[in-house]
């Protein structure tokens, strides 16, 4: 089954404790992206990746890191989480038709709480 | 950069009525406009999209219209059903390509039996 998976689905942590949220897709998509969703703000892009070893900042990258060592995986890293990073996080992937935008498929979401 | 505004933020209709959600965008270079539906506790899922070379697209009870001159696009749902209750997000492609999407803030639609 074609899908995007994320782990963990729920995470409660404390300020400053490094964490990683994994994202994996089995559709051979070139493009992957991380969003955070907060009430009244919609979905805001954190980081994106065009392909292996190619990543760039989105609209709200502060406090986050990513890596793309394999095409299927795109982990989101919070080196020192803070309470303002409490949010619902979505990973998404899509085909890249030479830069033309296309349907993005979302993972199930990770609800993160930073105390 | 691109900015997308979505209205209304909440919408309540009776079953069988039509619902319309409107979005405006700022970047005239945007050329892809998807709509996503997010049910409670679920992931956003694409329900319909339109590209800038098309003015209208329909899929059963759902339609999207695009006015490039005015830089706005709308989602129309006819014969609404309780299962249409969800949050709907519009989005517009951002500048620089790379599949970047800028999302509206969302509309919470409630369809009452």
C-alpha cells in the first residue's frame, strides 16, 4: 500500500531533550516536506527536500533540523525542544515533475507536547 | 512571498444545502491550487485541485473555480451530507517551484442533519 508513515504518533517530552520524528514513504517520491499545524494558522512548512542530500528551509525552520540520506526517509530533529514547538506535525511527499507542483500525500501526524 | 487568505473560518449548513469556501492569493505566478479535507484526528487528504490553465473543475458534488485576474479560487460543495463535516484547507503553489504550497488557515464546515 502506497503511504507515508511517521513515528511516533504521540510524544510528550521536556524542554531541552533532543528528539527525532521519523518519516518514511514507499512511493519513490523525490519531494518531501515537514509542516506544523497550529489552530488558526493552517499548515506551515518547516523544511523540505527535493531529493537525497538536498534540503532547504521552509517558512518556520527555527529550532528544527532535517536530513535526507535516503530517498524514502526524511527525519525531523529537534535538538533542544521548547514549549513553543508543541504542535501537530505532518510529513508529506510528492512526485516532482521537474519542479511543477503536484499532489502532496500526508503522513498520519505526530502530536508533540513539550513541557 | 505568497500569502493565502481563506474565508469563512467556520461554516454551518443544513444537510442538502450548498457550501462555498473562498480563498485569495497574492502571487500571480502561482499555478496550482489544491483543496484538502481534514477530518477530526486525521491527516489532510486531497479532494480536488486545479491548475491555472483551467477555470473550473468538477468531481461529483465538489467543484473548484479559479479567477486568475482577481486571484481568487473557491470550493463548492453541493447537496452537503453530514460526512462532509471537516476542516477544509485551500493552498496555492509558492514561488520558486519545488512543490511548495502555501496553505490557508482552514474552514471548519459543520453539516447538520
